[in-house]
C-alpha cells in the first residue's frame, strides 16, 4: 500500500528537484563565502591562503563615515514603505468593496495590479521620463502654476519620497487583493443585521469590515517587521545616483559598490553578514508576534 502511494507521488517529488538544485546552488553553496568576513581575502591568495582577520572587518565597516547614515537611510526608507504599504491597500480595498458593478471593479483591479508584474528596470525608465526636470510630465504640469522644475531623482530631500511613492504604486494593487479576499470572508448576515439596525455604509465599514480584516492587518504588519533592513535593492539601484547617496544609499547598494566595484570583498561580506543576522532576528520576532497576536504559524 505504501509502495503504491510512493510510486504515485514520485512524479510530484521529481518536480521539486530543479527548484531544490537552484536553491542549493544559489542560496546554500554561496554561504561558504561568509568566511570572507573573517579574512583579509584577496583573489590572488584564495580562500585558504588569505590571512584571518577575526572581527577587524566588522570594526572597519562601522568606523566608516558613511555607515551610520546608510543604516539610517535603510531603516527610514524601509519603515516608510511598510507603513505606506499597509495603509494604501486597505483604503483601496475598502473603496473597491463598495463598487457594485463587477466589470468596473475588475477593470480597476487589473489596472492597479499591472505594475506588480513589471520589473524595476522598466518602471525605473518610466519614472525617469515622467519625473525629468526638463520635459517630464510632472514638472511640465507644475510649470503651468509657475513652480520651478524639481529634481525628484537628484535631490536628497525628494528621493526617499519618490522611492516610497513608486514602491506603493508598484505593489499596492497586489496587496489590495489580500484584503479584498479577507473582506469576502466576512459573514454577510452581519451586514444585513447592521442594515436592520439602521447602520449606514460608513458605520458598516467601521464596525464590521475593519474589525473583520483586522487579523489580516495585524498579521501582515507583524510579518513585515522582518523587512526593516530591506529597503529594495533593485529599485534604489535603478533610480539612485551619486548626487543622492546622502539620503538614498542603503545597505544593499553599499554592499554592491564595496564588493563589486571597489573589490573590498571582506568588508562587503562583513556588512552583508551583519544585515543578514539582524534580519534573522527581526524575522524570528515577527513570526513570534504573528503567532502571539494573529495565531499564525508556519508549522
């Protein structure tokens, strides 16, 4: 009996093999390179020939003049993305829930969901054209009101705001679907009882819909804590320039420049290991909070 069941499941297990091979090749084997963080690594001496440095690389990284600012930029941008990424999808989901015509509702969902499937290379090119200080649509519109051109992608004050706004534009449609699914799971008899009691649509939303999706909101909010040090490498890398390093440089872009451009492999590995360790702690805490307050469990 067990052998017959195993024979039926062999094709299903075989489908996992390509994914497992890729994970092992690109996620687990490269972890051996973490030893660079404790060495004075040079390609000429190799892995086994480089001298050991202990924790000197970590000390050097945190003594760099830009490290504290980069850590602050990462936390600041990531936290703003998390907050905005929670608020806007909830608002849009509540508004879409009030749309009665299904073809209108589905059309709006398709339009706001579309950017999620585009890479940041494509969206970055669109943003560069739209926000151009010379012939961009936004500055052309502002020019009609006598406002001077704004260098959205070249100004340290505007750049973090552009990152947050563009990230919301790309992802809020996808996150809206999660809340819409939660809204559809609310018992419709609650709304019928509220109508009988004289509650209008606003009171129904306030006292039925929002409490109904509150567990999902708490769950997503707690799980997002693990992304505090992930401010979005692809987005920042596509949009930033040396003129906005002061406010736009994050840990991932700093690691990229330090390791692949300046060939400081040991320092780049050290700061990357630091980021991974802190992220691991935050993810552990977030899953504990998700279990504590939203009864969410992985296993």
